[in-house]
C-alpha cells in the first residue's frame, strides 16, 4: 500500500511538472556523506540522492557542479547558478535565496580534545575558547555573529580537524555526521569529544532571481517531491516459513 501511494504521488508530481522548462543548475561541495563526486565526476551522497529523486519526480534535469563551498554560494548570489545545497538556514542566505524543505538532517556539534578542560555549556567558554569552523560554512558566520572567535578557518573539513588536533584552536563547530566519519577514517575518534550545539537541517537554497522566472508553485512542487523522496520506507515483513 505504501509503495503504491508513493508511486502515485511521484506520478502526479511528474504530470504536474511536465512544463517546468530547462535544466536547473545547482552547486554543491565535496562533503561526504552528503555530497561527493564518484570517480571525479558523477555526484553521489545522501543529499544528492534526494535532490536527484525529487528532480526525477518533477521531470526536471539537474546539473550538479562541485565547487569550494563559499564559491558555490557566491555563484548563486551572482546568478551564475540557480541554487546550492546542502545548506542550513541563515539570514544572510535568505537575502538572495529561498530554502526548500529538508533534504538531510544535520547536527552542529562542538569538537574538543578529550584532554581539554573546556565545556561549551559553561559561562566562560565563549570568552576563553579559541574556536573555529570552515570557510563558507553557516557555522563560521554564526560564531562571528554570536561573539565567538573564528581562528584558522580552512576550506576543508580534514584541515578543520587538523587545526583542532594540533592545538591551534581549542574547539571547532562542525557538522556531526561529517566530522564523526572523518574521525573514524583517520583513527582519531578516541582523542576527541563532542557536544551537541543545535540541530540545523539541510535543504536546497534556490536563487530568488531564478524563482522569479518560474511558475508560482515551482518551489512548492519541489518541496512536495522532497517530502515524498525522504519519507521513511516501511520495513519488509519477515518471510513466513512453515
């Protein structure tokens, strides 16, 4: 029943979107497991899969390009691309783009060395800790806007981990899923501790200029397709044996 319902919803979306126009240009960055190029070309990742699923449901061709994260956003701001993902909400981004429904979860987490006596929940953390995030990240802007330091801001997560491990900063604010995977891959999970800062789900930011050229319900259709593509799949019933 669930499968047939999903199929019917996708079919309806495809029918409604038959006249949506030319390909949509979206920018992203190399950020496993959300988005990454396979063999240097084909995009993959948990966020990419949702984008591609929704686009297919809408019969829209999507061109996905990989760029440094800050540049990926500037391209949309300058109307060189139609949108960027996977991104969390910020007032700065809201000025020139509109955020879609959630395509992937995200936790902002503080990462510190286990030997550090600092606690992000303490009243003195903001004034004492040397903190950082990576360049172009919403987290970096949040640090600055909220009175934290923003030292040594690299453009890649592996370099962000390096500035923490070498003691150049006391704490980094990072995407939990990305950093936990990187810590496991580099064998550093046992030397780092983390604290939840806040939940910041991720979506697609579509340029306001681009949306102005589309039908009024364009973003609503994307949101509907995204919700179908992110709906939890039912578990298969156990096989009955006799």
